[in-house]
C-alpha cells in the first residue's frame, strides 16, 4: 500500500479550504490529519467539506496543531495578512509548506526562503493552481516576445482582499522577462478619474475587477498594428485548483528551499 501524505490544512473553513478538503479526502494516497481556521472551531472538517465526519476537528491554534497532528506538509489557503505568520510557524517546526495564499511580497519570499533552507523544510508557493491558468501565463509570456504592448484584466469575487491578484502580478513578471519596460499609450494622456487606467507595471497596465458571483477570470490583451490577441482563462468553480494542489502535495518532499510557480512542476 502506498504511504499516505499526511496533510495539515490551514484555512480549512473557507471556500477554498473546504474545496481542498473534499479533494484530499477523495485521494487514496492522502490523509487529512489537521484542520485550522479562525471560524467553525470544533466542527469536523469532513462534514464541513460536504462529506461524512472523519474525526478531525477544526482548531484555531496552528502551532499546537503542527505539534499534535504529525503532518508531512501544511497546505495554506488563508489571508494575505496571516500567511507569513503561518509560514514562519510551520517552517520553524520543520514542516514543509504548500501555499496558495496570495499577497506575499518580495521581502516575504526572501524571508520564507531563508527559513525553508535553515530548517530543511521546502516551501512551494503558487499564485494559481489551475492548469489552464498556468498555460495562460506561459502563452502570454510567449506572446510578449512579438507583441510588447499588453494589458491585463483580472476579475475575482468581491471578498478578495489583495489587488492585483497574485496571478495577474505573476503573469506581468513572466512577461517582464520577455519585454523591456516602456510606457504604453500617449505621452500626453491623463486621467479625469484617478486610477481608471489601472496599476502601472513596467509601463503596462493591470486592471482589477471585484464582483460577487465570480471565482476567477484573467484576460491578457496584446495589441499590434491592425491586430489584437486575447488570451483568457476562466475558473468557474474551485474544483479546478485541486489537481495542481495535489501535484504540489505529492512533490513537496522532493523539493529544496523555495520553489515558486506551478509551471516548475509540470
């Protein structure tokens, strides 16, 4: 029998957490041994995720859960203001981490990498675990070699805290490796409504839309003389993220230090 991967799920009671719990419970080589969240304390994570009780109750104490449950990896889908604290707690205890929470800064990643190396506990971070999103970003980076004028429109639900999304920012960073920075648009342009042109990344623009009823949509628009290219990815439900998460959970123990981006595992 294949040895099961023991997983501590942080952010277990959220929409993403519940979807990931349901996915984990459906995998023969995975075992959900711990669940942490600020809400639904004492609830069984099996029932929270739409299934039957499994005897794993939601706790609000991550440090205690790390010590108690004997996990092989922590999976984190929490909030931007909490994620670095969670990473510090897990890595300091030698627990590898797979992180889907966005909002980490370059300084955060530098600190997290040092912790991962110091504690011999690998850290995997991805802004998006949907395979179609990974392909969208890869295709956009390729297109930028031929069409350097681009803009990104990303749409998420109105409860998302950070803007732009981690996916949009990571896409822009990937494009930035293929495109020299320059200011797009007319040099004498101005905004009659401040901010309407979106955020400026190396001269290109990123637009963040927040509306109820949306999971995640991103479109990268490229323009050239007489033509326009649109590369778009839609996530219609949270189940689309689990195959990428499962890949990271299965690979995390073979990684070293900090690894960023699901494309690194494909």
